[in-house]
C-alpha cells in the first residue's frame, strides 16, 4: 500500500542510526547527545550515530544496548517499560541485528511492526467495533483504536501476534479468528514525543456476528463502541483516534463504503 502517513518528519534534523553498516533507525540531536557517555559502544558523528563494530554479533549488541537502555530508563529518558523485546533489523523477515526493549524503539527510531484488525459487524449497515485505550497505556492513553491492535514482538509473525491480541483485547476466541483476512500493509513515519515512530502496520479484517460483544481480558482497553460510518468519521475528525487506527479504519471504510469517498461526495 505504500507510505500512508509521513508528517512532522524531517530527515535533515535527524541522524541515521547505523548498526553493522546498515541504517536501522533515526536519532535527533538531543537523544544522540545522551549516548556520548558510552564511547565504547557508540560513534557519534555530525551526520550519523553508529554502534561500534567491536560489537560484532547480535548477542553482543543486545547486551550493550540493554545496559544503555536500562540507564536511560532510570533517568526518565525512556518511559513505559514493557519488558518485551523488539527486533532491530533492516526489514520484515531479515535477520535480527540486535534485540531491544520495546519502550526504547522510538528513542532509536527503529522500524517496528504492528498488527491491526478491523472488527467489521455483520449487519446491513456498515459498522465497526472500536476500542478505547486504557488511561494507563504509556502511548495514546484514552484514545480510540482498532478493535484489536498490538506491536509484533520478537518471535511472532503478524497473524500469530494478532490472534494472541484478539483474546486479550476483545475476548475473541480461536474459532472466530479463522476468518481473519489480511489486507496488506500501511506505513507510518513521524516525529513523536518519544522519538520517531517508524512503523509498518499489518492490516486485517474480521467479520464478527451481529450479536458479538467484545470483552477485554487484560485491562488495556477501557471500553468498546459499535460505530457506524458517520460516528467513526466524526471520531477521526476530532483527532480522538490514534494515527495508526485512523489509517487502518479509513482503509476499511474505503472498501466497505467506497461511494462515501467518491470525489463528488461532500460528507
């Protein structure tokens, strides 16, 4: 699907993060300066930040980064610790160059991956289930989101990660997830308070029975909403939905009600 969202991102103000000779992330000047305390592991230049080549395998890089990230988290530069590892790589399916704590992914601006599912209601009128993120979430608390969405940690594929989240976030049992339909990918590249969000979203649809009621299991969802097209569009217009979910939901609506997005439609 190509690049779907690229706002507030200026490569000229950032430095690429180089690992094993490959550009894998982005750092701003402030965050790059924080890494100068570890000259044994980082080479800080005017136009790049490199992880030293003496760290010549994934295990060594992971160990060094663990120490750095733990210190930065203790000092408050990295927040929302998840105790979950993300892969540092050059693209989906490529060998990991290192593993890092999920909370540090945006600090280093690495490519991350997430799975989003549109919960489409089997009804005469086009309708979707939306989820409101819990206020305790470290990112985008209280905002509307896809019915099911989650980051893809190390060791998971997109479908496996989503099936796990289906139960945890909405109480969707395995029997229903057999109907998951993959719809492709969307990409997000933007500056955020935590650093850079550089993320590929794997998009899925799941048609749910009209009488299905989502029930959160893990405390990360504050509530759910059965939304028709107008309600969903109003929520997005009010900027009350996450950027990721806005892209995913718009993608679904363009397929469900293409006439609403025709050039001559004023709504």
